[in-house]
């Protein structure tokens, strides 16, 4: 399941990158043909790329949420949770050692 989500993420982000390349080519072509001014082309390109970046960020968040949900469903412990538990157990062991030494 994780592999499927990973592949979907790569395809989605790859499509956005490809779209950005095509958008740049299209805007440059419009400028070369004189249909828009160079300054307008730069502004249009900047606006489109900002929207693409926003979309990329939203897609990444959704993918991360999907992965988290999938991991929760298959009951896999996250590293941060495991680290917290280990620290808690280490603290308890130290407390028990001190208690045993006093007795």
C-alpha cells in the first residue's frame, strides 16, 4: 500500500513539474510571437508558477495525510512515538535503579 501511495505521489509531482515546463514554453512562445509583452509574460509565468507551487504543497499534504492514515490502519508505530516510549521507559528504569540502590 505504501509503495502505491509513493508511486502516486511521484506521478502527481512529476505531472506538476512537466506542466511547469510546458507553461514556460507556452509563455515564451507567446512572447516570441509578439502576442504578449515580455513583462506581461514574466508576470503571467510568475502567477502560474505560484499557483502550481500552491497546488504542489496541497498535494504533498494530502499524500502525507494519506500515508499517515494508511499507517494507522495497519497499526505501525511512528518513530517519534517509539522514541518517546523508549525515553519514558529509560526514565522509569533509572528511577527503579535508584530505588533498588537505596534499599
